[in-house]
C-alpha cells in the first residue's frame, strides 16, 4: 500500500480491496552465468541490488507511517507488530546494503 498525501501531509485513502502498481522493474536478465557471463551480469546485479534496496526502504517508510496511523487510532498492538516487522525489514535492508558493498569491492579487484 502506497500512502498518498495531500498538500497538508494528510493521508488520502485510495484504491479498493485490490491494489496493483508497477514499480518499473523492467530489464533484460543476462541469463545464467553458467552459459558464460559477458560481464553484463555484474552490472545487472549492482543495478538490481540498488533498485531493491531503494524499493525496500520506500516500503519500510510506508509501513512505519502505517504503524503511526494505527497507533493514533488506538491500535497499539497492531502498530507495535508492524514496527517490529519494519525493524526486521531494515535488518534485511542492511544485509542487502552490505551485499551491494561487497559486490562493488569484488568488481574493483577484478
């Protein structure tokens, strides 16, 4: 769920029971490196890790805002559970960031 806000920062409800959106994740996959990687695979990995890290951080922010809204509505237990999930999400993002750094270091050495 993406939060849409008006000029005052108030959340505007949108969508129905189903919510579909495109995150612009369009790219050609290089295939299997077992087939002989031409070097494009590493470029794809770096681009994809950058994209996923940014994408996940955006969703973590949305979830954090959702938890704040639930807390204001008196749903402390749900808010707390989402906040715990966001903390787990952020740990995963830290690992992705570390993986990205390691990939970049390997590329410098190559």
